[in-house]
C-alpha cells in the first residue's frame, strides 16, 4: 500500500480503537494489527501527531505498580472518523470506476 494512503488509514484505525475505549500502546498495536500491519515504532509517532492535532488526549494511570500512559479519543477524533466514513463512499465510487475501466480494457 502507498505510504501516504497507509498513514491516513492507520490514523483512522488508531482512532477507531480508541472510540471503543481508552487504551495504551501495546494494546492499540495488537488491535490495529488485526487489519493492517503496524509496529510500536510506527504507532508512537502517530499517537503524538494525533495528540498534537487534538484528536486524542492522554492520561496516566497506575497498573501493577507502574504508571501506564493511556490514550483517549476526543470529539474532534470522533469527527475525523465520521469524515473518513463519508469520504469512503466517494472512494468506493472511484474504485468501481477504475475497476470497471480495467475490465473493459482486458
């Protein structure tokens, strides 16, 4: 997949995980990896970018005697998911157009 396209999709996947519940890095990687490959070294810059954009916030909470950083989606993040879903309808139309043209050429 094209790097820029994958970057945008990863952002939405991360926000989607957080829409269900606040989470932490390792668990986010595990959940997102169910649909698209991602590593922790890829995730943390995404989380920082999303935080800077105001689409998520962070807080720390103790877990087994250690502080763990949790990420939580904001209303802006939820809006970003809604925008993606509405844009997806247009992307599907483009996909169908390209696919049909490709079949005509074959």
